[in-house]
């Protein structure tokens, strides 16, 4: 049996002085990775939920993944971006923009459409996810007060981006 999971390391520049290195695991939703999926969900800091706009089954799968991530993380929300891929195949679309936006809105996640074939909004999806992760981390672990002495107090959060 051949497994087609792909690990990719990618650098993204959010600002001139801020480079973020991401380690991306793409299992393409393959069932063979079901046992490992929860392990990766536990350690993931954010998730791109990608479905094909011309495939209703893939849309239902990302909805299941969304629920599974929240269960594994034991949270009501977590950094995620819902991405409708294959935006270049508008004539074959079976998931409407309105339906995807409604799901995203109900679940408080960001939605965008992309085309991997045309490289439309691909990098933007990752950049948006990084922004969401950073905002989430800042809310979870606010920076120390400005009168901080430079020493990290026991129990305070270290700076972790990805």
C-alpha cells in the first residue's frame, strides 16, 4: 500500500521583519491516515480545511474534520480557514459560495476560495491562517505588562508562532 501524505516546509513573510516557517501535513483527506490524524490535530496550531467546490463529498468531509478538531482540542473554536478549492471550475461548482460562507459564519471560521491550478489565493490562504493563529495566541497568552523586567515569570507563555 502506498501512502501519499506530504510534509512541506514553507516560509511566509508577514511583514518585512517577520518570517514564519510552517510545517504543513497534507493527507488529502485519505482514510489511511485516520489513525494518525488525531495525533496531528493535537499538535497542530491551525488548520486549513480544504474542499473541492465541485465535490459535495469533500465538503462534508471538511465539516467532519472541523468537528473532530474541536473535539480533539476540547475547544469551542480554534484557528481554521475553510478553503473552497477549484474556483477555476465555476461551471462544475456544486457547493455555492453562500452555503460555504454560512457554514464558516456559523462556526466562526474564515472562508475563502482558491484555485491550486491557477495559484489563485493559495499563499493568501496560508497567510490568513498564520494571521488567525497569531491573533488567537495573543488572546490566549497576552504579552507581559510593559514594566516587565525581562525575566519570564514561571507559568507565563513563551512566544510560539508555529
